[in-house]
C-alpha cells in the first residue's frame, strides 16, 4: 500500500480481495435477511409502519408500542431488525436529535414495501415469503445434497411425500400455500391488466 497525504490507496488486487471477502461474508450470513424479514412480517411491523402513512418515519419504540409485548428489550431488538432491513433497502433510516445530545434512529418503508404490505386488493408478496421461509419448506434445503447424490427431490427426502401430498395432510401448509398463490396471482394479474 502507498499513501498520499492522509488517504490510503489500495491496489486493484487489494480492492478485489476486499470485495471478495465482503461478498464471502455476505454469502455466509445470507440466511439472516429472509429470517429477519419473516419475523418482521409475522410481527406485522411493515403493516404497522404503512398505517402511519407514506413517507412517515417511526422509532423502534413507537413501533413496539403497537405490539402485544412487555419485553423491555423489544425496542432494541426491533432497532437491530430495522437496521438490517435498511442495509438491504427494505427500509430507509434517518436520525433525530434528542434532548441531552442523544440521537434516535427513525425508519420508514422503502419502495419495495409496496409489494410487502397489503395493497388496495388486500394482497402482498408477504404470504409467499412466509410460505417459502416456513420450517416445512426450509427442511428441504437441508436435503439438497442427499437428493443430488441419491436421487429424489429435496422435499421428499425431508418428508415422506411430495409437497402437494403434504399440503393435503397439513391444513396449515395448505392454507399458507393457497394464500401465497392467491396474493401473487392477484398482484400479477393486476400488472398484466394495467399494461
């Protein structure tokens, strides 16, 4: 490395190594985003924020006040969730100065949330996300290697039946699947009709 004044210059190899390292870290932690988004959907956090109105910013404490919780750590936990969602452009963040010199983070819905909160038809992509992140489906991913080496599908490796047979045996999964497909179809058909 060489330096010019107070700046440190990196060679293109060092930049490439740094970018590759950051990408490897992103891959290693990739499961965090869908699981955090799943929790946000289950807690109705995006819907709570949407009800305040477009462009409105809320603090984690303000959102927590809308939840049925007595957990004193909930605002801190929501702030962590919101920061992660902000880093993936699901939310936006701004700062508010508080008396005493402290700073509070405020969060708002980013454009992608248009599809993650219920539209005028009551549909969103959130049920599809929740279905895809359900334990029943996630167990299939743990069987991908075995399906490749031994044959079969990951789902039938994880469960003794196909997904459609499983839906027939598990009303909860059937309801999730049907809701996910219905909402997705509603959104897709509306887009088709608008073009």
